[in-house]
C-alpha cells in the first residue's frame, strides 16, 4: 500500500482539488519576502486584506520538488525532497487539503475512499488501455482547465476490460 499512497500524494500534488485558495489576514503582519523588484523584500499585509495563493503553482516548484516537479513520479515520495529540508516548507509545501487549523476535516475519509476505489477498479478491470492504443500525455497546463477545481480539459478517456 505504500506505493498506492505515493500515487495518491503525487496525483494530489499535480492536480490539487482546490488549485487556488484565499485567506483573510486577521492581524497586521509582515511577510518576510515577496516585495520589491527582486521579490526578496518584506511585504506589509494590513488586517482585513484578502490573500490568494496557488497550491497548483506551489506544488510544481522545482526548489521544493526537484527539477522534475512537472513530471508525475510517485517514487519521489520515498526520497528526500528539497521541501523537507526546511521546517516551514516541510509543513506548508504540500497542501492538497490546506493546512493548519483550516485543514480539510474530510482528508482522511477522502484518501481512504480514493485508495479503496483505485484498488477495487484494478481488481475488477486488470487491463486499462487508452482507446485505440493511442498515447495521451496528461501532463501540462494546456490539457487542464482550472476553475474552482482542476479538471482534465477533454476528460480522461480510457478503455477498461
């Protein structure tokens, strides 16, 4: 089951259910970086400001996930990743269900249900093919539609036997 967990983690890394999220600052605060022409200066965020962040983009950062961050590679979860070297990015560098006190309360249920569903599909249909034997690459922003959630632009067409 560890490999199945890696597959689910990698799927949610590249295709998070909620690709963009927002929060409202409850206090005046200063972000340590992100301001100025070089984006290395502090940024003042006044209380009440809306802050948007892209989980989709963060999960594809080479400095957190390696130079192959755009590639679906479940094995990366068995390796030391750059994000794990810093306590902040180790905790906040992977957010498919958000994090902290606002983490999705259904996370464990969703992961259990997804794992169960994948196993049941593979038990019932040991052969899963692309229609007509064509190779379809499902990596790249041109093949995805990002709205409130991420979806594959033309769906995921497979043939099961």
